[in-house]
């Protein structure tokens, strides 16, 4: 069965790929608005893990609406949630049996409710899987240590493709570094360099 | 890393074992009040899958309280939830790195909240995993079809060890078949006969 996994090059979506690989023909798919070349980092990470890789084009209007929401809110949560739901909808239109993402039990954003999951499945005739949603932060960290080579650092320096880079670019275009800083607090990101 | 998986011999906990096997040294553990020999069916299923098997003894008082709750409610949900939480607490006291169960996204009972999961992890110094909680009913059914040999039938006829058999036995002891029928509506169960 063919499965498309929303892929950022980070540890969560990489671990999700290893979980699903036992059951599906997994393709790692990075959703992009075409605003940056960050998807190239995800492609390099996918190749380091030995999975097929593809990109999917998102609707630029969704990025603009998300940035508008984030600037009004003063935090990224609702904008990122909107983009992730749009990405899953786009992935579900591919010719696959299942779509998946790397959301974890302890994630605050994005989160996919059971109602959204069932609606996505019914409307598109696919299964939606979030294989890490039954894994807490500690378990994910331990499994990542055992299975992946990971680099971490401040989120503006680690190459990754999780919407955030593109939404930062659009914020920067609209309001400079100040607009970015008002929405995104400094935090750590991870980037996968290969299997252990 | 050693993991103890709450095991009934049914398709959900069997599929959970296959998901976790990629990352952990999995032992299938059936929790029993010692009221029936149903754990022997779980042991046979575990052997057919090639996993180590063990049992864990539950507190008989919990079974009596659960049956009292179920008779007062007229449905099994709260009683089964209570027993499952007690089983996870007991499993978490074993010398393991992680405990797990086969609860799915679309299950109504038992369900383990994020708060209960984190509390269990903090108090016992283990990870708690519910690897199917990001899998809907359709995905589970399709993966089971691909990976397991399964028998299904009315729940009173299919040999299994998911607390229900023992709680039915205790109900029958107290109030005969009528007491069982008042709490448990007729439904289908599954039992695993091996790998495909």
C-alpha cells in the first residue's frame, strides 16, 4: 500500500517514516509554497534515510492568510495549524492509500482532531495515520537517539522544511526581522543527517 | 530497550506488537485476575506470532469494584476503563523501559488520556506508548488483513483474554447469565491465529 508522509527533514517525521516503513511503501513528501528552497534540505534528509522523496505545491493564498492570522495573534499556532490542514488535504488528493504526518502526543501544534482525521479519510477515500500520536516526548527522544543521526540548534539556523521557514520568509518580506520576532519565539529545531 | 505490551490475543494488541517490534524487545503480557484460564489463549496467540509471553496478576478487589460499577451503570465502559488503568499501573511496576497497549484512535473504551499517560510515565519512570492511537479503524483493519491470520465471531465464543472474559465470569458468578446480558451487548471479537 502506498503512503505519503508529510516530511520536514526533522526527527519526528523521520521517526514516523521508520514506524510506517514496516507496513507501507512510504514516500516522503514536503509541502511547499515555493517561497524558499528549504525543501532541498528535506530532500537531502530523505535521501540520507533511503526513502523516495517528492514535493507538493501548496496554495500561496493559504500562506498569506496564515501570516495574516499569525501577525494578528502575535503567535504562530493558528497559522501553522491552518497550513498543516491544507497540506494534509493536498496530500490526500494524491493517488495513495494513506497519508500520514509526524505529530506527537505531546505536540501543541499542529494537532489533528479525530473529527478532522475521519472527515479527511471519508472525503478523500484514504487512511490518515499519525503514528507518533501515541508516543510521548521522552519515548520519541529515546527512539531518535537509537535510530537517527540528528543535528540540533536554533530554529533559524538548522536547515529544515516544516512550513515555518516559508512563513518566516513571508513575514520577513512583509515586515522585516521585527515581524518575524514578534510571531516566532526563539526555539530549538532538529535536522536529520542519516540513520545510525 | 525492554517493553511490556498489554496483550489480549486480539488483532489490535497483536498489530501493536508488530509496530513496536522494530524498536523494542517486546514481551506480550496478559493481565489476569485468576478468574478464568483465558490467558492461555493469549499465550497461544503470542506463540503463533513468535513473541515472548508473560502474565501479570491483577488485584481481585479491582475486578469486584469494576463489576459493581458495571452493574450499577448497566454498561461495561467505566468498569473496563478502571481495570485497564489498573493493568497499566501494574505493568509499569515491572523492570521495563516502556509499557504499551493496543488502544486505537477510534476506540471508545479503554481510552488513556494524555494526563494519565504522563502521570504514569512520571510516577514509574517508564515510557507509555499506544502505537495504534494514530491509526483509525480502517487502517487497522487493512494492516491486520495484510499481516495477521485472524478468526472472528461473537465475543462469548472467540477465545481471548481482554478482561472482558474474566469480568463476565465474575458477573455470571454473582447474577447468572442475566447479569452478563444486562451489562454486555452482543458484539464481535477477534482472535489471532498467526502471521500471514
